[in-house]
C-alpha cells in the first residue's frame, strides 16, 4: 500500500494543507475515533465497578489507573490491531470491544470480560465518543485559532482607531467613518457569536439499543439506570446527557453547533471580502516576502491571496456544516445508518475552517496602511459633508435644507472644498453658524 503523503492524498486538508490541519488529527482521524471509543468503553466499565454491580464489587479500584492507561497509551499499532479485527467482525465497535477484552486478560481481569460493553449498543459508544472528541477539538484547536484571529482584529482596531476613512453604502461615497471602528464591527460580531456558541452543549446519547436501558433494567431492575447514565455522561465524560432518545442521539445540539460555526465563518467571509476590496482600492499595501511571486505573468502584482484562500475554504466548510446540521437530526424511526457515515466527516469542515482562520490571520499580518490614499479619497468627496450641513440647518429651522443641499450636490460639477464653502457663504444664517459649518471637513465629520 502506498504511504499517504501530501502528493497522493485526495483531500487537500490531508495533502497540501496537512501542516495546517495536523493538530486536528488527534480528534478526527480514524485512529482518534478508535481511541475515543476505547476511552468510553474503559470509563464505562469503571463506572459499573463503582455502582457497584454485584459481580464487580471485588474489582480492586487500584486497577482503574492501569485500565485508563489502555487509552492513555493507545498507539497506532493498537489501532491497526483493531482495524485488522474489524475485517473479521465487519463491525468497528465490536472490534474495539475485543481489543479491550484482550487488554483485560493482560491485566488479570479476564473474569470480568463480559461486563465490557455490558447492555450497550454501538451507538452508546459512538454518540459519546464523537461529541467528546469534537468538544476537545473545539477547546484545544478551534477556539485558540479563532481567539488569535479576533485578538489581531482588536489590535488593528486600536492601531487604526484614528484613521478617517470614506465610508461606502451601496458602493457610493457616504458619511465618513474610522478604519478602526470598521474593524471593531467584526470583533463585536464574532464575539457575539462566540457567546451564543458557548450556550450550546455537547450532547450525548447513552441508553441501550433503543434508548430505554432495556438490557440494563432486565438484568438489574433495582438500579436507577437513568441516573447512572446521566452521571456517567455528565460527570465522567463532561457532556450533556440527552434523554429520552431513540437508539441514537437526536443531534439537535450538534446541528446548532454546526450552524453557529457556519455563522462565524460567514462573518469572516464578509471580513475577507471587505479587506480584499480595500486592497483593490489601494487602501492597503501588502508586505512582500523575499522570493514570493504574486503573478506568473505580471511582476508588479502582489495579490490578496490569503483572503481569497480563506474565503474559498470557508465556503467549503459552510457547505459541509450546512449538510451536517440539516441531515443529522433526521433519522427514520428509531434509527437508520445515514448518521454514521456523515459523522465521520465532522473533521473535514473543521479542517477547512482552521486553514481559513490561519489564512485570514496571515493576510492581516501582511497589511500595510496606505494612509495617503485614505486622505486622497476623503478630499475628493467633499459632497459627503452635505449631510452635516443639512442637519445643522434643520436644527436652525432653515427652510428646505435638504432640497438646498440636493441642488448643490447633484450637479455634474465637482464638489470640492471651495464649492462647499461658497455654498455656505450664500446661506442666510448668522456668521456664528457659518463659522460652525465651515469647520466641517470629510476628515473630521466622523461621529463617535
């Protein structure tokens, strides 16, 4: 078999961009999924011992840490053993069960082998393993990457807080703003979505073949299995226990999670496009790295490729997040298998998202402010102070101020400083009001 590398991988997240996504491998690779399944099987057995079930009350608690070492020290060789076993069982979770049984024998626990996976269905393992791995990837990889991007935006918002800038609504010159404030808009949007995101629990199903603890209850009818399941899922695994369910988790919380990630990505696409446009307007130059080539044909070009890369990857991520959130909550009757193959792809949009975050951050770090261009655009657009003049005239009860300014600003003649000042001097207002109006410029009409 050919060894997988960046040249023969089908997916770019495992090929071209492998260096940017390898931090996700411990959570979303096939080996990672197997390891998390082993973790859940081990922790479940320990939880049964702590009830204790009558047949497990003599298991010495000192062996628990050795049991946990089975998943703590889980290796690629262990994963390969399970994959080879799966070829015989044709069932991935059953192969994990056999691996754990083999490990029990090595620890002298063979008498208790049949309490591994006791009363469970495979989805009790899958629907705890995948939310757990996703939660830990979210905490350890996704959030640090997003926070780094937001931190850079905050830094730029402060750095550029006093840079006057011509705003554009519908693509046309509009009331001036500040560059830092425009960046701060994206900070607030992203942080608001983060606040919503933190309210979405990582939920897990745990309740046997159809969610009712049938096998558990028939074997030990005096035990409160619902309470056991909630304690195991919430206290041991740190997830939210969904109950009641069918054989599978209903995935409503997962759908909300994917929708939230999609909204964050959409905001960053908006940012990417705005910065791309500012670069095209010459508001920003870009730092040039020695040896880099912007165009194979035009030597002068330094393209905004980081923002384009980010936008493309976020688009792919959102398409998959959309499918995950739309498909997963739907399952025929007590379950069908469509969720199984779809869940194996959770890492794919996460990978494209991380690639995009890093690309946007890289692009922001390359920006060089072209302050002269900001000043030039403001000076060319004195018509934008018409709103200010009109508003002050309204305050002073001047007759038909909007119409007066409309006649001035909608001529085909250039509206420059002289035109504005000449107009102000024709107004039938006091010298004090004229002086107030003459102080207004495109560079200081900035609001708060």
